[in-house]
C-alpha cells in the first residue's frame, strides 16, 4: 500500500490527475464539450497505462538471451 501511494505521488501522476481534473471542470462549466473532455482524458489514461507497461517488461516465462554472450 505504501509503495502504491509513493507511485501515485510522482510528478507525472500528479500532472495527469491535475489535467484530468481540469478537463472535468471545463466540461462541467460548459467551456468545452463532453466529447472533447472524454477524448482528452482517454488519451491521458491510455498514455499512462501504455508507458507503465513499457517500464515493467514482461518476459511471460521466456528466457531473454543476453546479447553479450557468445556461443563460440
């Protein structure tokens, strides 16, 4: 739980949450349409999860060969 809280408080996460809150506010106050807000929020969330998956590589049980080893 503590690690999850620390990850949540990273600058990038705070920026993402602030941007989402801003677009929700703009939508509620009728300064932008719901479609614009949802599109932008979806893009932010998609970017966050895709980036998170790239930072945590999964090998799915396969052995990743080491490029420095030679089979001589």
